[in-house]
C-alpha cells in the first residue's frame, strides 16, 4: 500500500459543488489516517476558496490556475486512488433550475469508469447501469466512512478494472438497451 492517498476532484471549482462537506470529510479522515493525503482539484478555481489554507503535514490540496489539458486530466485520474464528486443536487444556471442527474449530468462518473478509478458521489445522484460500481455518500459522516471503505478495500481498483472496463460497460449497456428494444417490439 502506497504511503500517500491520492484523491482527485474533477471539474471547474465553482458554486455548483459542495466543497464544505468535502473539505470537512477529508480533513476528518486525514486525522484518523496514518497515511498522507494528496487532494488534486482538476479544474480552474472560480470559487474564491483558498484550498491551500487547509494544507497540513498530513494533507495537501493542489489546484490549477490554468485550464487542465485532457492528457493531464486523464493522467491524474489514472494515478489516483479515488475520485470524489462533491455535487449539489440543484443548481441554477442562467436562470434555469437544473437537477443533477436529470437535466444536468456529470461526466466525472464516466471518466472514473474509463480508467477504472473508484468513485464516491452524493446518494441523490443515482446512475443506472454503473450503479454497482459507485459508492454513495449523504453527508460528511457517510463521506468519511465511504473514503475508509474504498481505501481499505485492496480490490477497489480491481472492482472496476478487472470486472468491466469503460468500453465493456458501454457495450453491456448498449446490448441491454438493444435487447430491451427487441423485447418491446416483440411484445407490441
């Protein structure tokens, strides 16, 4: 087991995400862990939050001032132990109320699946065909528990990589949809 835990948080850092629970949960987990933690926020910071003030000997936050290239983004996810999406359920964008998971979706889940990185997301955001590969949290306490569960599971990365890769998941999902359409046609 590596000495440092690397957690990635994808996406532009803005008001559409719940960084309060994320920061509090990661700080608390860090206090309980004997391993150092590196948190990499993979997007430009438009939030005004200075993540550097949360750095300790055990915990370091890294942000980017510029656009994160696709190669750098995928490299960071591939080298991570875990991805966390601190999504808000409801967001207002240009006067329109969006519901995360319905009218507004996150690409981070598919990115994690693509490289086989374990992921933790809020429990309001159910994700259909990938659901059995996703870990859910509802509050700071359950986030702390999920981080521990995933990191203590020595097979966490194998859970996705060894069972289904991104392409296989897409193939399984597409096959299921085609079979469903065929069944619907037969029954009509």
